[in-house]
C-alpha cells in the first residue's frame, strides 16, 4: 500500500528550452550600439542551442563525470592521456562549430565582437570547456612569431570541425592550444620560473630546444600544443610545445596529477613535468614575457566576458524561480525586498555586459582599424583589459551568492549536477584568479597610466554622457583628475580601477540602455556606493528594471 504523505507544489520548474540570445536584451542592445551591421543569425542559432535542454544535459554530465588521468597503458608505457565524458566532447564540438576559438583571427571586421557575444552565451551553458577554447583564441595570433608554425598549425586552429582524437596534428581536422606559465615558486611572478630551455637544433619549424622543468598550473593538458615560458641564456623565452612530435612519437610532457578544484569540474587542470621535452622558439629568445602578456590580455578579455555570462545566467535563474515561488501570500518577485534585490542584480548584470562588450569592441577595432580612431581604441583596449577583468570578476562571487539566496536552500543544492546555481557559485572565483588576480590587475592599470595618455582617451569616451547625470559628471571629473595626478600610489590602485569601471559602465548604459536603468545605476553606484545588493532608492521603478531582465521570449 502506497501512503501519500504530501503533494509537491509551489516549486519552480527547471529553466530551459529558451533562446539565450533572444531573451538577452542588454546584449542585443550593446550590439546595436557598437555593431549595428552585425549579422546576428549565428548568435541566434547559438542562443537556441545553448538554451536547449539537450545541451544543458551535456553540461550536467560533463561536470558530474569529471576528467580522469591515465599516465600509463596496460603494458607500462607512458601515455599521459586525460579521458573525458562524451558530453565534454559534445560541448567542445559546439563551441568550435560556433567559432569561439581561433576562428576570428582569419575573419573580417566584427568577427571578434561576434565571437565575444557568442562566448558570453556559451558561458551561460557551460564555462569549464571554454578554458581550452579561450586559450586557443589567445594563442593563435602569437604564432605569427614563427612563420613555419603559423603555416602548419594556423589553419587547424581556425577550423570549426572539432576532433577529440589523441593523435598527431596532421591526422586531425582541428586542433586546440593551451598556455603554461605558472610554476610552484613564482605564481604570477613568471620571471622567477626555473624551467630551462637548452638549444638542440634547427629544423623545419625553426629553432628547437629541450625543456626541463615543471608547470604548477597547466590547464587543459589534452590541447594539441601549448605555449610555455622557459629560461634561455638570453632570459625567458616563449616556446611552442606540442603533445606529439613531428615523427609521430609522444613528447616528454608528463602529467603528474589533475588538480582537485573548487569548481571548473569539466576542465582538466594539471601539474606537469618536462623531461627534455622538445619545443620550438616563438619570437625572440629573452622576449617571452611580452609575448605571454599579449596572450594573457586576450584571456583576460574572456574572464570578463565569462563572468558577465555567468551573471546573466544566475540572474535568469533567480528571476525564473522568484516569478513562480509563493511566500507570505505573494510571488517572491512581487515582495518589496526581493524586488529590490532582483532589480539591483539586473543593473549589475547589464553593466557587466556593457563593459565586457566595449572591451571586445576595442579588440576588434584595433585588429580591423578601418573607419575607427585607431589610437583611441588602442588606449581603450589597453586600459579596459585590467579594469574590466578586475571589476567584473571581483563582483562575480558577490553576485552569485546574492542570486543563490533568491532560490533559498534549492540554490545551494548540487542535486547530482542539476543544481546550476551551485555550479555557477563554485565557478565564479576562477575568473577573478585566472590570468592575474585583482592585485595584478590593479598594478597593471598603474602601468597603463605610465605608458599612454589615458586621461584624454577616457575623457573622449565619456564625452557622449556629459550632462546626462550630475553624479556621473562628478565621478568622471574625479577619476580624470586622479589619473592626471597619478604618481604610482599602488595602495590606491584598486579604488581607481573600480571607479574607472563604474564611470565607463554608467556612460555605456546611458548610450545603450533605458533612462530607468541609467538613472538607477548612477544613483546607486555613483551617488550612493552600495556595498550590498538591494539598496535601490524609493524613486526607482523596480518593476521596469526587472521586466527588462526577465528570461522570457520576445
């Protein structure tokens, strides 16, 4: 006999089956401002796929069935291979099919803008697999420093036909690439690296060296090749390190173990040793740090884009839940305090999208300068990289925690991978740490101030918003004065990075969003200085702010 103890009701339904592009009004408005000529058909297709229940199932499975390392085969031979669940490969295939890796470098104007928007949409689905995708995007232009490697590997770095096989490059339809910088003793201080590179010989790929040493964080070790730093007699050099050698044998890259991480579960992060591994010089010996920094700037763009995408997904989950859940006689979304929190989260998410996309636009315009003020965009690209990475990623964890509270206990539950909000919460700190934590970004901002006329570029960027809001005028003037008077005061670098981000976000919202969004942002972030979400003043129409962010179809 079955005993009925209770009925299940007043629980929200899973969020799925939506087109993530169509329901993302802030992203579409950013594209309308910066790239009105962009054909968004590809983004609509990606949005439909990323929002589908099938791909959400792949995301759950890829994170539940984590990568497994196999160091040796049955007979005892080293193989150093990482095995992934089939859902990981399904996700990777879709990311490459939509051109989120090295494809934009062979495209025309707006290719980087389209890729940035697609990267944000895919992050809402599953961010872990985008680690090798992001590194492939960042590494592709660096290969220009070795024309032979560029000719051999470049076309397959742009190919959209993902190939998971662990075989030499000539037998694959597409390849991915990684980066290896961090060592135990140095961390972000890569000049302290001890891995040595000894010249071996010259061959068809250029100057071949033998690398001996280690990397403490070597993400996505199943990439077909990686760019790594190693010490030469001339200083740090940048080296191309393939997993398979031209003769078809495995390179001496030994995977010691996979990292047991807080989040980012579907991605394999590893510790490796190089046992006289063969690697080819890219660029000049002793000039490895500038090359790695150029690649790092592009992965920092992806940190900002990825966090903005995670914010959007966390917001959608919170809105979706609170619109269905009843408490104290009303839907949660109609409760005054909850309404204030949701509206404030919507402001933060839209501002993050606006700033991340402006950085992507600067990247695109510096790569395709026709019709743009190249000098201005170059300064903006250099300025916005540390500013956007610092502020958006720093806000991410706080944002995810607040969004999780909107779901209550259900938000904290993993549920065998079905608890998407818990996955987002675990993922958020990574983008703040990866490619330089907050202090590194703040210090990088100080370097920018020493090397470019930032005040003039920022004044030009803020000009369209002059007179739009008193608080923005005051904050903008204060920031410009501090930049002009900057004397390298490192202790205040975080405050300056935050304030540059806020005035730029406000100005972007003035140009691409609604008056209600712009006014609420200026009042709460510039006139106010809210330290928690949910402090919007009584003069703002919270329903209007929430409705703009709702994850419903058009």
